[in-house]
């Protein structure tokens, strides 16, 4: 049974920091690309950051320079360090595990989400 369990969401003031963590079980963690997505009220889920099995990272433009994604393959965890948070970062943040088996076949797993609220 695959599980992705997020933690670390909270209420924080603008300019503050949070660190989200996602613990994965039931998958060969090192074989999966991991990512963080977010969904704000009334909006579609959007990609925030991804990290490949080899450690290559990618960020959406709005978080570049403020957020850092990292992974620990010995602990099966992926983290998102979020600095200089802005009210527009308010959303439910979801952990994602992705593996491509071929050009047309892939597997995706999702966590249950953790709420991040940035407000004074």
C-alpha cells in the first residue's frame, strides 16, 4: 500500500518560513520523481517544484529563489523549504510521486495535502 504523508503546514505571517515534509512508503522511493503541487481556493492545482530521482530540480517561476525542494533517499522523504512567504502562497500543498514506465505509461501517487496559510 502506497502512502505519501505530508506534514509541516501552518499559519505564518508574510515574510516568514515553513518547511513541508512528505514521507513515502510502499514505493521504491529512489526510482520516483517527487514533487510538490498546490491548490488555492477556486483555482486549479499547480506545480510548485519537482526533483528527479537523480536530484535535478525544477520550480515554477513564482517561487524561484524562495523555495527549495530536496530529497533524502535514505529516509524516503522529500521536503520543501519555503522562505519569504507571501499571501499568494496560501494553498493546500500536495506531495506527488511520479514514475514513467514508458512514453505513454506512468504512475502517480498523491498525498492528502497540508494547509499553508500566509496571513498577518
